[in-house]
C-alpha cells in the first residue's frame, strides 16, 4: 500500500485533473440540451418521425450518463479529500482511499476519451470499407484478416456488426469488403482507423516461404441517420441488379438479388449482395451511398478549412498508419501515436482498444505527440 504522503499527492493531482477534464466539457450546455430534449419528447406527435426521435433519445441517454458520471466523480473526489483529513495513519482507511482513487482515475480516463468524441457524426454508426492493396494474393488475404479483425472488435464491445458486401480474391482472401458497425460512438471510435495498414510475414502463398509485405486500405465513413442530410436525386443514380455471388442460401445465383448503385455526378459506385432480397440490398446500398456522399462533403469542407488556414493536410486514406509484423518478430505499431503491442495475434483477434484510445488521446493533446 502507498504511504499517506503518496496518497495525499495522488489525491491532489486527481482533484486538479478533475478540474482540467471538467473544463473540456460544457456542462451547462449539456444540461440545457437535456432539458430541451426532455421538453421536446413530451410534445404531441414527437414520435411521428421515429428515426429522428430514436436518434435524439439515444443522445439524451448519452448526455444523462455523462452528467451522472461527472457528478459521481466530483462528489467522490470531495469525499476522499474529507476522508484523507480524518485518516491520520489509519491503514484501513488509507487503503480504502487508495482504492477509490483508482476507480476515479478509471472514470476520468473514460470521460477524457469522451471529449474526443464531440464531432458532429462521432455518435453515429460506422461503415468500414476495406480494399486490398499492393502485395497480390497476400494483400487480398490481408484484407480478409483486417475484415475479421474489425468484426471481432465490434463483437467484443457488444456492437452489432454486419458484413454488407465483399468480393472474393483471385486465389484467397478478398478484394474488398464493406462492414457496418452499429453501436454508441461507433464512428467516433473507429474514425482513426482510416488509412493504409501494412502486414509483414512469411507468406503462406510463397512456395519458398519468404517474407512478404502486403498493404490494405481502410476507409471509415459515418452512417447517415437522417435522409435529409444528403440530397440524393433519383435521376442521379443508376441502379443495376445482378446475381449474387456471396452468401444467401438458396437464392445465390438464382435471382438478381444483388444491387449496384452508380452515382452519376460523383462516379461513386456502391454494391450490396449479402442481404436475402433485392429490396434489402437496395436499401442497404442506398444507405452506404448516402454515407459516402456525406464523406465526400466532409472531405471537401475539411480541405476548404485547411486552405483558409493556409495549412497543408497529410495524405488521407493513402497514408500508412499502422504496421503489423508477424515475422521475424511479432509487433503491431501505430506510426501516429507510436503505440506498440507485442502480441500481434491478440490485435488481429480484435484487440484494437490500445490503438483507438491512444489516437483519441492524441486528438485531445496533439501538441504532446511527435509528428
């Protein structure tokens, strides 16, 4: 157990940190938003538009949870200050204070990450698009491994994950895949995953078993919850149907259930074939298309802001963000935050949280991270 002096110093640092973290949150604004949402939800006809109502109720729940957590933290830190003054050298009481301090620090870590999830679409579901890159069949296998990694990550967090579309590779793996991740702050948590992912390993497809490097590209797109956010004109979209080549049981290759949408003004093409019916595939494809158009809009706005500031932005999806080395040693390294994990298999099994947390912390304190 730590000494009383150590606990006193730790408590003072924690109280100071509570004040700093609290400054990142506009608590008064959150309280006003809670009151406004509660007032609106009580109005007649509020649930006529269920999509909007459900989105706002989810937002209300998140705000209430954050405010409740913050109240508990501030009260707990005040209580511990009083307890410490009473403790003298009571070892049992000091041990209790030390344990409570650890709990407060864990909650503070969580709230700090929440402050990095304040973007307009951070609370949305996410759509991941994975493309095989340089490296031939190894790259296609690598794209399949990444797809599995993100599906496992979502499942670990209790999120709903769906493989919406995929194209099989020439010999193994996949050429591309589209994954939907549904859960609180799914896009905000995954937004840092966009970029080029590099794999180094002994290739199982090389008869000489030599070391190969493969690349795959990951795009992360916020899923649109409100159709009015993107004006999608029917005349701007060409709809093609074809026979599914993926999952679908008895309907595979028997009905034209797969759907391809081409947005003529932008040239964006979206396909979906993993649902059971053409209607479901069409609905899902339109959802993805709207999200991709939103991504295009957000990217244009970001470039405009960058030009106005007179700054240059790094290459987006083309930038290498992470390396996964399986031979001659095992290590996964994020090149932006310098976070490393030695157990590569654990990461590939969905253990992405150390990298996600480090990226969000980087957004909070960018000046402290080397570029």
